[in-house]
């Protein structure tokens, strides 16, 4: 995971705010390399160990509701690259056409098994595949859909210097995000104007404090939050 040269960054990222975070990461190139090695080794190991769980979840999803096993959606990752995220399907077929692109608590589009998968974040397990190919990392800013990335400020663009993550400090602090959204009459407005800026401040601070040790701490925090 080596940073591109500044000259090779997309034009949308070449601003003074991003430059500050670019310099921080430029001084941590060995840590970035170690992060990539960690991602590859542990994602492969987890895929092998969890393969039986993948099979069981896949069967239950097919029995529980009509539709594909996997949910694929275009998200944005490092340098603004578009990619298709892997997730176990937790909502009814074609759910995106019947509501917001963010999910709220008690969302009637969520299937019975989907409620359990989302509660314990088991729906995120297929993202191990995204990690292996390099579109994601274990820890990093959660990948947004394009319409929300278009709302990024110059400073927020700095979060695209690194691959998107399966979890983050933001995921820990906003573990009740679906509940917050459920209390709003305009979900998209609340997300863009209040929640997104707050989450991005946390993500930017995480870039400043980036280290392999910090990543491991966030992973352990996530496990604790899920099972508590």
C-alpha cells in the first residue's frame, strides 16, 4: 500500500487540506506497507477459517427470502476509485429502489435473517474479498456511495488517500447510527448535514494517528462492540 506521487493524485484531491494529510502519510510508508501485508495475510486466513460459516449463511439467506445471496453496490475507495462492495444481502430484493441508501433501525426492508446478520455485522464478512484485491482494508473510512462523496469538502477528500475500511473508529462511535437516522423525517438531509461531517472529523483524526497498533486496537474495539 504505497502512496501515489502527489502529481498523480486526482485533481479533486489536490488542495491544501489534503496536502497536510498526504505529508503525514508520506512519513509512514513502512507502516502503510505493513498494513497491506497484514490485510492480505489475515483476510486469507479468515476466509479459510470462516468458509463453513459462509456456506451456512448463504443457505439461510436463500431460504429466508427471494433474491441473490450477495449484495453488490458501487462504493468509492482510495483516490476516488469506484468498486463493487461484497456484502451478504440483508434486505429484500431491489431495496434500493424503495427507500434511502442508508438504513435505519426497524427499516421494513430488512429481512428476518438480515436483522441478525446486521446486528453482529456478519453481513460484512464477504468484504474479505474486497480486502484481498486491494479495494478495502480492515481499518479505514467506511466506503460511501457516490452521491455522498460528491458532498465531501476539500478536507474530507483526504480520507480517500487510503483504501476504504471494513471498520473504523467511526464505526465504533457511531454504532447506533441506524437509531439516529430512524428519528429523522429527512434521512438523507440528516446524514449529509450532521452525521457525515461528524464522522469525517473522526476519520481525519484517525489518519493523523495512523499506525498498525492503532488499527489493531480499532479491530479489537469493534469485536467488543459487536459482542457486547
